[in-house]
C-alpha cells in the first residue's frame, strides 16, 4: 500500500508520498497534476504516515529547521541516486552548480546529465535540488517553477543572514 497527503506551504500545495515506511516523494503543484491520474487503487490518502515529515517541513518553512532527518527512499537509476545523494550534502543556504555536482561524482563532463537527474528528484525541498544553479550563477530550470526555486533560495538566505 502506498500513501499520500497534501500540505499547504508558502511555495504552494505539496503532495507527499510514502510506501508506509519511507517518504518517497515531495512534489509541487505543477507536478501534482501529472501524478494524481497515475495513482491507482494501491494508493490511499492518509496523513498519519506523514506526521513527522509535515512537522519538519512546517519547521523548515517557519525558519526553524535547516536539516531534515526523515526516513526517505528516492528510487531511480544508480546515476540519479548518486546525484540525489550529492544534493543532500549541499549545506542549507548555499548553492552549487551542476558542474560542481558532476565534478564531485568524478564525471566532469556530465553537468547536463546531472541537470536531468536533478530534475527527476522525487523528494524536492528535502533533497535540495533548488540549491543547484547554473555555472554562471544564474537560476536555471526547476520542476516546481523558477519562482519557487527563487523563493526557497531567498528563504534560506534570509535565515542564514541571522546565524
């Protein structure tokens, strides 16, 4: 059985998914419309499996949490999973480029592939794909929309300026 619930947030409504043991997805409104039709009979709407994820996301949005501690399972190809693991090491309030991630993975020519994997991240915000920017320092594609990426980065920057 798989579970889902919705969370209203400053960046819009979020869809949270779980396999009952692990958080498997945090999707923004723009992605929800694509996912809901594919959620078949083995999905049940139930907020109970998400109590801790909701509490931590709310604390993040309130500026009270800078690092998530949740049981998660982001399933993808080995390359995607390596990219997502690398994303998880980007400190709160900092940004890196797609090229930086590729170099961390010892694949210096794979910046474009990193961008593709970044875009397939199923656990947005918690696996901080919003912290990846272009090598020129500009904001580039974001599955939730550039304005949401901009909001998340500004939110983190505002919180770190008081640290």
